[in-house]
């Protein structure tokens, strides 16, 4: 099943390099507007810092970064490269630097900004988001366990059961497997269990 990796939650980190403090804040986001809002939130919170460098990746294609006054290519891009290497998307990361009085040079800055971003990602953790197709059907009680077994055999999960005259089932199938479930239900019930395939979702 195809999918992509996203942060599992919030990630924060702090490291010190030659007395300069680097504070990293990472958040999962699903839109550029949400990423922009988070950057502004951090800039406001750390308004007394010399630099608030940032990057974001959304959907694996939309990428932006800023060095916020640091030498070109020494901050935002090394941060972004961390997330490219880890193949993680739908996130925004801001690394705030409090200058410690010692120049780090472009290489030192790149390592520090990239290191802070990587540590924040490690602290956030990652999870895989995959494409699923919902399938709804009404199942007679005597066939319920066998219907559930058909869902499981195809790598799916039973998301909801509503008990009434029959059991109304909402199953989530890895996209591409939904027609196989429909066929299995037809065979299992002699055609008495109609199924409705819904639009796929990501989760």
C-alpha cells in the first residue's frame, strides 16, 4: 500500500554551539497557511532573537525556506534537507538562534540548524499515512465473523459496527483491495450483501 511519512506529533529540541543557542520547534501541518501562521507565532514568541529560520514541506512538492538574515544557504536549506532525506512531509520547522558572540561560519551554522531540526523530528516521531477506501455493507448476524475475516484477510480494518436488524459495517480497505472485498462478500452471501464503495481517504 502506498503512503507517505508525516510527523507523529509536536517536536522540540535545543542545542548549544559555541555559546549560540538553537531552539527548534516542529509542528505537523496540512496547508501553507497553517505553516505561515506557525512561523509568525514563533517569531512573535522569540521576537528578541537575532534569527528565526524556517522551512516547510507540504504534500512532498510544496517546499519553502528562509535563512532570516543568516548567510545564504546556511540555515533554512540545511533544515529542509533533513526532512527531504527522511522523506517526511506535511510539517513546518522553525529554529530560533540566540547569538553567543562567537561566529560559527557557514559550515558550523549548517550543522547546527540541520542538527536542531533533526533532533526535533526525532522527538516528534513519524508515522505513515496511507490511502484507504471505505466500504459499507449490511451483514446478517450469522455471517458477521466471516465478513470481518474477509476484511482482515485483505489487510483492512473494521472501523464501525452498528447493530440493528442486520449489522451495518464500515470497513476500511487499502485502496485497490475494495473490489476484492465486494467479490468476497458476494460469494460469501450468495449475492445477498450489497456493498457501497466510498471515496478514498488518507489516514
